[in-house]
C-alpha cells in the first residue's frame, strides 16, 4: 500500500547541516508518516479512535408531544432544537420566519398556551403538552383572522418577511389588552422589527382589530 512508501528513512542531510539535525524534509517525511499511520490504522495509542467514536456519538435527544394548530404531534428531536426549527424543519410550517435567530427581531413569534413567544429562543423539548399556534393556524378555514384581514386592508406590509410575526404578536397584544392607544400598541409590539418601516399601518391594523372586538 502507499503508506509503506512513506517510510521513516531520513533523506540525505541538506548542505551545511549536520546529518543528525532535523531538516525541513525529515520533518515533513516524519509528519506525513505519522498522519498516514493515523488514517490507515485509525489508532495511535488508542486516543484518536476514542475521540472519533465520541464525535460520531448521537447528540442527546428527547421525545416530546405537543399540539400545533390543533394537531397533536409527537417527535424525537435533538435536545438543542428550537421551537422555530421544529416548526420549520420538522413540520414544514415555514410561515414563522427566522430573522435573527437570537430573540431580537420577533419574526418567529408564535403563541404557546396563548402567550407570545419567540420560537427561536424556545427549546422544543420543554414544550411537552403545550398548545402552539402559528400563522398557519390562525385562519378559520378560508376565513382570515380579523387581524390578517386588517393587515391586508391597511396595506400593513411591504416585503412581508416580518408579517407573520407581527400578526401573531398583534393577536397576543390584543388578547392581553395592551391596545389602549397607538403609543401603548407601539410599546407592546416593540419586540417586532419591520425593516420596511410599516409601523404606522401595522399599529393601525392592530388598533382597528382591537376596536372591533
Ligand atoms: S428570529 Fe426569533 S426573534 Fe428574530
Ligand atoms: S414588511 Fe418588510 S420587514 Fe416588515
């Protein structure tokens, strides 16, 4: 095999150097031989093999059952999975958006047991028995939720990326009763960023929906 050709026989010393001194060529030859042995044998003193086994071990996973938009779901997921990744990557519910993945933009807002949550900061495995509502679960069949309709009527979006989070947050804001004035709505919706700057119309849509209740 080719590993045999990478022997530890030192090449001739370079001019001007004592024959016992390590040269650039002997260093490279030795390093290559050691590397080749590690790859071919998979073990040097056993430590490399233990490391590779550890690296290959599956990460800790847990089973969780939760209700999403009225449907009971049971999955086994890596313990580090966020609710946002569970929704988007495992359940195919891509309405909740990943803006910052760090709790700073609100694009991932969903309702968990009726409360507003940043899905990117919520560990899925902690939601045993929880009821999750996402933007996909807001309409009643073909009939839009009043706040969804108000966003359309008020033209409260431009690119639309923040819109699912704005609407879910708006639903929570109305439910909480923080809609006494445009200022109060702004304050309680301040965790939802709109890079297109549609705030005036977003606040108006929330205000009108709250007034109709
Ligand atoms: S993606 Fe969750 S807050 Fe930005
Ligand atoms: S509509 Fe574009 S970020 Fe809000």
